[in-house]
């Protein structure tokens, strides 16, 4: 019996709502932003891909879209 092919998921952290990558064969993932450990099957999947490179490109696009319309806190005037 052959091993199932590995896919990559772009999921949304249920705690901080940021996007992260997770291999489909992993059961849990720790968010690199808020450090909350989560069960992958319970997370909202934004996209999936058969290769890591494509998944990273999707992740970048989602992050860019998420920043549109939000003020950049690093450039705020005092």
C-alpha cells in the first residue's frame, strides 16, 4: 500500500487569525505568531497545494490582501 501524497495547507490560526502553512500529514501545528498549538483539522483552510512553493505563494498573496485597507502601524505619526 502506498503512502498518501503530501499536500500543503494554508490555514488560519483560530487564536490570532493570521495565516500559516501546514503539511497535510501533520496532526497539529504551533502558530509562529501567537505560539498556540492547534489541531489542523479544526482550523479553517484557506487553500491547499500539492507543492510547498505554490502554497508559499498563496500564503504571500493572502497576507498582502489582509494588509490592504489597514493602516501600517510602523509608519504611524506621533
